[in-house]
C-alpha cells in the first residue's frame, strides 16, 4: 500500500494536485469516497480484487480520523486522504502516515486563484464565467481540472454533501432553483461529450473551454 495525505487551507491548489495524481491511473481503477462515507464500504473496496494486477487508487475526502485505527489490507493500491483544512500535526492520522513511511503534502493558505467564483458564476448563468476561466488558465489550470470541478458542482446541485456547512447548504438551495434534475443530467451528458471529443482530438481546448461555459450561460 502506498499512502499519501494532502491537507491545508489552499483547497484549490490541493484539489488540483489530487486531480493531477488521478491522471496517472486508469479511470476504472479510481474509487473516490466523499465526506460522510461508510467505513465498511471502504474496507470492502480495499479487499475487492481487480481482474488485472493494475495499481488501484482509493481517495478518501475528509476521512474520519479513527480510520487509522483499522488494520488495512496490504493489497495493490494507493491510498490518498484529502482534507480541505490543515490537520494538526499531533493528530493520529498524521502520526499514522509518518510511521507508515507515507508522504504528507501541505498546502498553506495563500493568495491563490480560487475556482469557486467560476463555479458560482456557472451556477447563476453569469457570463463573467468567461472572464473567470481566463484567470484560472493564466494561473496554470487546465481543461481537465475545469471539467472535474464542474462535475463537483453538478453533484452538489443534485445532492447536498452530508458534511456541508450551513452557508454552503443555503447557497446550494439558491443555486438549485436554476436547475432541475433533467438539466443536471443533460449537462453531465454534454460535458462528457466535450471530454470525449478533447481526448479523441476532435475538439481543441479553447473551443472546449468556450463550449463548457456556454452550456451554463445559455441554458434555459
């Protein structure tokens, strides 16, 4: 088992790093558990064998700290724990990663470009999203990151995350008025189509970026 922990207040940077790490795996070998996951489900995923001997990636977002108290199987996988905040160095999860010779990456809060204004503009069909995506591109973010974060937005619009803070719940309730389930499903399908065309060489990235934003800014 390879073990990696990402934490820190700079969520945009840490999320980007997480996406970069995922790119090194076949999508069929990546399993993501969002905050509020069931522990037994994770343990089941860890012991389930793959058809082939490929390395599997298991991602736990904001896992409970007592997760380290369980004896984990030593099967062929990499485990990444991603926290949206700084974890105290004295916490058991930090000590567990260190004693297991795992890697810890810290992303301190900084004056970074955030993706969340971009997502908020998309959720309100505001054409300022075109300007915001240019800022993100200038900061080094790429199309695959935009697609991943837009899927994150759509998942939250469909179902509010269990661990969402009150202000996030209120914001999602406001944004959800612009989206019914049919619209969310159609957006998913259209974005998957854009992603497929990029990877197939049928669509240039600047065209794909425009189409992605346009899906939201011209939705009825």
